[in-house]
């Protein structure tokens, strides 16, 4: 928690801004689900596994980084205990690259040594010795080869065996099309283990007051945690709508805008985030991305334009590797 203290130096305040992280209600729900997977898997017949999908900038990576901080590593008399083991899946995704990354993250000084089989057995050993309780794998969409547009079945099968052999819950995090891996033909056993699926989407600003309230609540939480002596009332209706027009409700963009403006406020000795500072921060970080769009923090209300949230979803549906949405139990039985 950042929050302002008159005893903080300028450098301390700048560091606090850079590391500011606010747990929104939607992030809190996902953190609770992750904790459920970790704790309930101790007594369940099968580990509870989970898939989290979301667009770039929605806060997926910061979510699992925060979860790691909630369960930090601890050195004991019996060695290092690592309750949460998190790793990012590399490109290209191979069993060798993933098992090496996991061993390296565990602290194995010879992570790259040995065949995949030997590395995998070492991984099983270290997972148990280090007391790992849950495994988090980010960038799960890399299980799809973008060049060939094919599911990487070998690494998918390796992951399935890892769950069976270790009985550890796994949280997969990836882009909105990541579920195609689980839903592909031949991955039925892997799909069954990931019955918990959640989405992390940008904030919205529709006509429903509840949608607006969620975004405004998040901005107020951010405002309350800023290491500034005054409150900037970021959650006010007008300011919040200008934020939404500037960012499309994407969390990364919101925080980038706030951090840029707050850092400048600290350097200039300004007690709050003024409209002028927010306008300057927008020009500094986003204006070039949306040429011709008026600055949301200086534009008249009638001239406000919401920036589009555009994310590429590759045409994986055309591959034929995926289970058809029209395939029903009746059609299967009739075959």
C-alpha cells in the first residue's frame, strides 16, 4: 500500500507510485478463486485447476505476481519453501523450454542439464521438496503455434501428466483464445481438469449504473493509495468518464496514465492530480496512439471520443483442430 506520509522522501514516493497496485473487486474474486484451488486441492480427489483469460493490459500478469507476494518464499531449516511457483511459457513453447524454466525458477543450478525425462523427474522431486502448493503458468496461448496454427499436443500431454503425477493445482493464464487449447480434439482429459474458467476483461461504461460504479470505485481506490497529500477525486463521474475515454477501461492504460501524472506531480510538488497534469500525461503516453482524437482531459464534453479497445484474435477457428460448437451428443451417437 502506497499512501502518503509526510515523512516520505521524493524518491520513496516515486518508488511507491511505480509499484502501486490496487486490488479491484474483480481481481479480488480471481485471487479468491486461486486461493480456493490452492487450499481445496489439499483434500480433493483431484487438484482444482483454473484457466484465466484476458486481453493484453487487463492485469493478468500483475494478478499472479500479487498472488505470489501473498505467499512469499521462505527459507527454513529444511530448505527453501516455495508455496506458489509461477513461470512464463516461452516462444516457441516446448517441453524442454518449460521444464527448464520451472527448474530454474525453483533454483536448480543445473536446470538445463539432462534429457527432458531426467529434467521432468528432477522437477517432480523439487516440487515436493520445496513444498510447492500451486503452479501458475502465464502466456498459455503459446501452446498454439502461430506459424502453423496448430495445437502443440506434446507439451499439452506433458502438462496433463504433470498434473496426474504431482496432484498439484495449476492456474493457466492467457489471451482470450487460450481455451482453444483445452477444447481441441485429443485434449479431453486436460480440458476436464480445467473446469474453472474465468475472464478478466476491461472495465466498461454502459448505461447501467453498476458498470460505471465499478470503474469509478476502482479509480477511487487508486486515488486513496496515491502518495500525494491531497485527494484528486478520480472517481467523480466526469473525471472517471474522461479516464474511460482515454483508456477504454484497460487497467494497464489506466495505471500508466495515473503513474505518469503522479510522478510529475511529485516532482513538481503538486498535491493532487489536476486536469492539467492528466492532460499532460495523456499527451505524453497515448496521444500518438490515437492521432486525431482530442485529449479527453481538455476536450469539451460533446467532443469526447472513447478510444477503441482492439486486440487481435488469430483465426484459429478455421483450423479444424477444434471441437465444433454444433457437435452435440445426438450427432455423436448417430455417427
